[in-house]
C-alpha cells in the first residue's frame, strides 16, 4: 500500500500560506542596506556604462571562479554567441548541444550560422550523456556546449577528454550553475570558455538582464571584449564588426554587492533541497539525484512525476507556484520541425519533458514552507505502488 503521510505533516498546523516560486523581495530585504548603497553610489557617480563598477565585478567574479578573465556583457545568450563568433564558428559548422536545455543554448549556435547537433541527456541528471557524444562528431563539428542544467554539473572531465581527442572547443553553459563544482573545481573553469547569465532569478542575479564570459585564453578574452563593445579597441577604433552587448554599471554594482553572499545562499539552497529530498521519501515523485563528488547548487529543484497535471492543480489551488523547465525538449520545438526528429532519437529528453516539475526553491525558503509543499506532494497517490 501507499505509505501514509509522515506524522510530522499530520501534526503541523498549516494555515493559508502562499509560496512563490522564487522570492526576490525576500532576498532584497536581507541585504537591503548593501543594495541601496550600491544603487545610490552608481547614481551619485553617474557610472552607468563602463567604469570601475564593471572592472570591480569582473575581477571579483574571476577570483571567485578561479579563472583569468571575466568579460561582462548584456546577457547570457549574447555571451554564447560572442564566444562562438570569436572562434570563427559559422555557416557549415556544427556544434554539439544537449537535447534538454533552454533555447539559448541552441539558439546561439543557429544565430552565428552554424547547426546545433542535439545529443540526448542522462535521464536522472538532465545533463548531456557523454556516452552519446562521440557518435555525433563529424568533420563539421567545431565545438561542444555542455549545460550544467538546474545547477548540476555536466561530466566535464569526460567531455574535455573527448574535446582534446577531436580538437574541439568547449563552451560551458553555466547559466544555472554559479558556484557548482566537480571534485572542488568550479564549473566555468574546465572549458576553453564559459557563459554565465545573471538574469534576476539566477543564483547570482542582477535586477535586469546581465551576463558574462570567462576564459583563461588571453587572445580570446581580448576578442570577445571587442565584439561585445562594437568591435572597438579604444574609442572609435573599430577593428571588426561587433555588437552592443555591455553590462551596465548599475547591474555590475548590484552583482558586486550580492557576490559576497553567494556561497551562503548556495548552502541554504543545498540545505533546502536536502530537506525536500528527505521529506519526499515515500511519495509518488522522484527527487533529483547528485553524482558523487559533484556540488549541485540547485538553481531549480526538479522532481519527476507521472501525475504532473494533478499535482500542479493541487499546488496552485493551495497558492503554491510551480514551473516546468522545460515543457518541450529542444529537438521537438517548432523552430526545429524541419529536421523531423522523432521521440526515439532522444528518448530520455522526450520522456522527461512530460514528467519534470520545478517546485519552489530559494535560499530564503522556510522549513514551514518546505513542509507544506512536501505534505501536498505526498497527497498525490501513485497507483503503481498500491497493493
């Protein structure tokens, strides 16, 4: 028979408790003085484009990641496109990307004129299945973009071995994995370059769009900096056609003020995720797994359930927000319909898209909120485990 609800849930006195998917105002309240000072100083100094605020953040984040260069830009999507352009990747080239990710990963490849080649993911970790990469490599392949999805690192050691074997570039998509590590080494420091997003809801988020690129390559750092600033090397000295993709001073100041708190917030996320995982034992859902030696920073807490619609309705009725990241795997989006992919081409990504559900997880989430969500999840019965 289905396990009964744990006694701790039965005894809890739950009142109406609206639980947002993420609570950015709660975060602001914990660091209000720092945020207000950072914003005020930007205004006082009229430091809106370029200047010390940008440099300070770039240097601080580079130190945090353990990389030589951080180059700020307007957003995470731009960061991938700029790096691919700097490598000369374009029409006729192929870039390997995971079948399960946000559109930016594949979109960046298409926007430089190259073709995204999709590789299925590991069903339980949601990251690129390394065992499937090699058979997707052709003479046109120029790079691999592993995505550290939901905050769990992709298998970078194995990916780097393959890249070395076939002389391919590696661009890490770290948009959801600020501070994630593999055996103590931070993601963003494995590949030839990396992309970060600081979209407001990220583990390290700005108050608007923002992003950056990282690398240890001197020449690449100079090139991506030029591309992001209209191809300039010095004012009005345009060495190439670039683009306008600059991080503004206000967002840089906000990110610099937040960065010292990132490790503390990460530990809270990990603790909250662990609480969910423990409380959901015996429920009908499958909780996320973490590989040995990998630090999952839990940008999202993604469960798998055969009863997603029922669970979403129940949580919504109790004022608990959820989301699906992402309801359609990349190969099955309308923009790739002309490539005629079939479910059997990407079985793990195809199966996951109908079962995954992101439930509220953020550093400020309370134990009472976690218990309330877990208690409702337990109320969904799985007929497959009943006697």
